[in-house]
């Protein structure tokens, strides 16, 4: 074990930011600290002192790694406290599987009130560091912030951190400007809640245990088809994905219009571009799918604009709004259909119909996890690039089988691909 002392600026105590509230509720509801990271090999010649200096840099530069929760009474959300100094305890283990160390850390509960939101270990071979294991809770950062950490730990910038730390974010959110942003978001969300269909998904007849299932769908045809549609209609690739996801939900469940909650990174907002913090929030939009392809994509474009504009808000107000509108309508409203677009830059060429169809046989769907620990939402689809197959994507679907039967979750994934392929060229579009 090595003990790494650290000290850094930004100490203070105050309310959680909207992004932190989102992450804290997710951690609490899922019963898991939701870590990012894992094990990575270190360059030859790396010493224990080198590792300690790297970890000290992280702790001193990023206030969210020096943040702990401070509970409040009466069921209120906790406050955050940023410390000016402290110590990080790092395990040093010899000759073990670094992935096993990462998994052990991942599965062990973390107390956000009594521990730093980071765990680290050094795996040695013959006393020499071979791997560094680092896991960071999503309460401390999202994927965009983690990318900033990786870049800056390599570059070691001398200038102070730019942007708004969570305490400053929370102060802005409580200001008149922040209240206007939140109020506009609530008005947008209420318009969606008033117009949406109440019944979101068909309820399976047979209860299942384990209840929460995860599927993986790897496809090279889907991204090719999406690129063809994007190029033909000259729209943002994120809009095309949103349109096809809504169309697949419509095709599967017969719902219209379709409510989708796209995950908004919020890094385009002033002061948030490179801040190491949680900033992702699930917005809300409504897509009418009973139309032709061009109009569907245009409707998705307009829906996405509203969703991204209003994807920065106080989740407590959204929860109260859903409860109020549900009571006024006399029917429960289910808004748990989430879409996370985690793809990198998308090429803007237009693959041919032959290229798209030739990629279809490689598509694979498999169920990879079943558990009784709650999932983040009744249905969550994450789409990301598949590194081992250039040009392909991996769609990861988490389904609550108390609301969505496994066969229906499968149909959403297959329908996304088949609709995209049929829409990729005008003559093949089944929407007219």
C-alpha cells in the first residue's frame, strides 16, 4: 500500500449541481457506484514514484476527485464538500490479473460520504509496475470528463483548470439565469407530457427473475445505412439515429407519437466544455413517426433541437412535473425510453445499397447479462463505435422485463437495422 498526499484549490461546501444530482440519483437508485475506467498497462520503466505522481496530479487538479457527500435531514439531496487536501491510499499487488483487481474494485460498494470517488491500484511484475488500475465514479465525472483527464494527465498542463467547477455550476443554476433555463426546460417538458400517449410499452404476462436484461447488437449494416440517409438528407448524424430509434420503437410497440429521452452531454454550454464533472442529462422529446422518411427525419431534427436546448435542468422539478401531469391526466406517464449516442465522428459519405446489404450477414445479437439489480430506465439504448470492427457499431440495450419482454427488446434492435436499410435509398423506403 502506498499513501499519496495531495492538496489543491477550490475547497468549499454547497449544493449539488444538476449534473451531480443526476449522477447521485442514478448511483442511489442502481445501488452501484457506476465507475468508469479499468486496468491499463504502463510504459516500460515506470516506477512506483511515477505512478504516485500521476495520481497526485489527478487529485490535485480535479476538484470532483476531492469531493464527498454531506447528507441533509428531511430527505433532501445531500450537499457536496470539496477538500483542500487529503490522502489517496493505493494498493500495490504483485503478479495478479489486473482485470480481476479492477472487477473487485468495481463490485465493492463505495461510500460517497466517507471515501473519495476514485479507486486505484498498481499491479507489479517482479516488483516493477506493469498495470495501473483506476476507477472513477460517475458521480465525479462522465465520459467526456474522463477523456479530459486522460488527455491532461498525459500533457500535464501548467495553466489552471478552465470552466465552472460543480460548486460554481450550482451557484449559476440558483441564479436568475439558471432559473430561467430550468423554467424553459419545464415548459418544454410539460408540452411533451401533455401530448404523449400514456401507455408506453406492453406489459409481459409472465414475471421474470432475473428481471433486468442486457442485449448487445453488433452491426456494420446499421451505420452504413445511417450514413447513406444522413448524406442524402443532409442532416446531423445524431438526428438520423434519433429518427430511426423512434421509428423502431413505433414499429415494435405501435406507439405514436414516440417519446424518447436523448442523453445530452451539455458540453456545448458556456463553461462546461472540458470540466471534469458529471454533466449528462436525459432530455425529453416527441417524434411523430407516421409519415414519410424525409418528414420523419425533419421532425426528429426539430425534436432534437428542443431536447438539446432544454437538456439542462433540475431533475427534481421534472419528477414533480411528471407526477402532477399524470395526476391531472388520470393516467401514469412513462418516460423511460432513453437513447445514448456515444459514437465518434461519423463519415459523411453515402455508401451504396450493395455495400449496405453486403454487411447484413455479419449482424449479431446476444443477451449478455441478466440481473435483479435495477437498470437505469425501462429501456435504454447506447450506441457506440465497435473498435475491433472498424465502421461497425455496438448497440447495448438494457430492458426492464416487467415492462418490455425480451423478444420486444430484440425487435427494437432488429427493426432499427431493417428500417435503416430500407430507408437508405428512396426506392427501398417502406415509409413511402
